[in-house]
């Protein structure tokens, strides 16, 4: 299919062949709805080329997968990033997903005077009755404009980080302590670098508790299915499958040599300023952790689950010195900080999607994925319908909803009253 021209028309055009695009294809295929998936690079490209070398999945293989196909590694293992990408490619092959790689959709507009859409792509024009934008929850890396290029520091986003050898000699500041920032800081510290980690608000579940991984606890406690609270700030989750999977404990990281700081706020004359929020952020992370243990214990008691008790999990060590007496400033030159890794999140980039369904910040306006422009859908957005929406196992169910929605819409469109000549 690779070298053949694109069809002039398809039923549903799915843009992007990450996990969302593949899940979408699986459900459309099962419903017998003709479709085409266009991917500008390779299947699951972001897992291959936008993540660091040692990254493993944050959830175990039994959980972070689609129904109907298992990983080849043991179920309790955390697959590496290439294994995740290979899994997606294999899944696409298994379901016979009509994916065209190396084709970028550059513009998508509504057709005039008839239903449907026109996609301009790097390989020509395709028309489609429906469109699903499955271009990722994390599209454009965001680096806050704090440290100017003239500071002479190597700066990169976490999507650009590969491994410790990539960085110049010297200390490293990692900004952001979600899953990416905390894992990268941990890796650099283990590689013998002096590391400063700027910690903002976060949630940090235990990796496992009473013999069950946290993904299981969040599942049984209905937390993956939690809907977004309107207006609530997104709080990053600090979790890791690295080194066999360990709880992300900032006190432990400090004990191992990482200097924790508050949020990175500003830069003047070679000196960085940090917010006075470190102790509060650590305390709120601990409170989240302990509340989850409470909920887990209550669930186990209510359901008569005989899971092994784990009182040691409740022991929170004393605040390390860097939390008790936090740095408010860091002179980068004096501290020999030669690089900064910004693990500071992402923004949307829907410039190609020329429809009226975005707010003033460029965020999609939609209901459970259905855009304000009928016929267009989003898939894989963070909190699209619930917490699990942007994760491998969660997008599967949103894709099913979108496929059902498209099927209903097709039925409406194909309906003709008997009075017009068709039964
Ligand atoms: C560091 C990191 C670790 C993560 N770990 C896990 C984990 O362990 N478990 C888990 O469940 N989730 C994890 N996630 C979250 C989520 O699973 C991933 O972000 C995943 O890549 C999202 O899949 P997606 O298909 O929605 O989007 P993406 O993977 O971003 O796929 C979108 C695809 O669209 C393509 N594309 C974009 N624009 C166009 C265009 N105009 N035309 C054609 N193609 C286009 C891109 O090339 C890309 O391949 C992680 C995320 C990050 C950042």
C-alpha cells in the first residue's frame, strides 16, 4: 500500500497512527466502516523518537495494553519504549489497519455545499466523510521563557533528552517532577551527575501496595475512570517503571544526592530564583500518597480482600535538608550547571485543522471527542472523557465511543424518508 497513490475519498480519515489512531482503526474496522489512517512518520513514532533511550512503560505489561493482544514480555514487567512501539505496529498488523506512513496532513477543511472534508497531505488530496484527529495528547513541547539563550547553558525539553552522555560535563538542572522529570533526574544522578530537581505540584502514588501495583488500585477504586473536574488544574503524576518499578519518593532521591528545589520562577544575572513552595509541594504529594493507602485499605476491608498488610509503606521519612532549608537561588556558573532539561509539558498544535472548535488557547472544544464541527472528532486528548483517556488502555474505550458516534451519524445521513421514495 505504501507506494500506491492515496485514494481520492475515504469514509473516515484518521490522522495519526499512535495508540489512538490504531485503536480507532480497530473499532472502525470491527464496525465495517471504511477508513484510512495517515501517519506522517512511523506507527507510534513518538515512542521511537521523542523519548529517552532507557524509558520503560509506566505501567506493567498486563495493564498498559489493548484488549486482545499481550506483550511478549512477562505480564508484571515494564516494556521498553521500543517494545511499546513494536507492540503498536504488531497490533496494527494483526487487525489489518489501513495505515499509510510518511504522509502528513497539512490542512483539513470542510467541503463547501456538501457533507465531508478535504485533507491536503504531503501525498495529495483526500476527501473524507468524517475525520478523527488522533495526533496526540502531547504535541508541542513547551519550554517556559525563563533562561535566555545568551546564558550559554545547554537547554532542551524532555522530548530531546536521550541519555546522560548527550549532556556536557557538569551539573544538570531538571525542571518539572512529573514522571518524565523525576525519571530523568534519577537517571542522571545514578550516572554520577550533580542534579538539581525543581519540584512543582504533583501526585505520587505508591508503585505497589499490599501486593498490587498502583494501576490496579486506581482501577478498582474507579480513579482511571474519573472525569475531569471543570476548571481544575492538571496535576502531574510522578510514577516510574524504571529499575523494576519503584515508588517515586522525593525524600529518597534527596537521600541519594539530588538537590530538590521549588518551582523555577525567574533568572537574573546568571542566577535562577525558585518559588518558596518546595515543602508544600512535597507535603501535598505525601498527602495524596497516604490518602491512596487509606482508600486502598478501606477497599480491601470492605471487600474482605486478604492482601498482605504493609505498615512500612506508611512510614514517611524526615524532610531532607534541601526541603527543610530550600534553595531560593542558584548561581548557575558557581554551581557548574551546564545544562537544563525542561520536563515542563506540552501544548496543542492543531494548526492543520481548520475548523471552528478551539478555545482562545488553542485547546479543542468537544463533547466526549465530538468536535463543535459535526463530523470531526478528537481522540487521545488528556482527560478527553476521563483520566485514562490519554493512556494506552483508556484510549481504547474512547475510540469505541467515537466509532459508535460515527456509525450513528452515518445512519442519520443515509436515512431517506419513505415519502421521498426509499423505505
Ligand atoms: C514520556 C512519556 C511516557 C509515557 N508512558 C506511558 C505509559 O507508560 N503508559 C501509557 O499508557 N501512556 C504513557 N504515556 C502517555 C501516552 O500513552 C503517550 O503520550 C502516547 O504516545 C499517546 O498516544 P497517541 O496515539 O494519543 O498520540 P501520539 O503517540 O502522540 O501519536 C500521534 C501520532 O500522530 C502523528 N501526527 C501528528 N500530526 C500529524 C499530521 N498532521 N499528519 C499525520 N500524522 C500526524 C504523529 O507522528 C504521531 O505518531 C506516556 C507519555 C510520555 C510523554
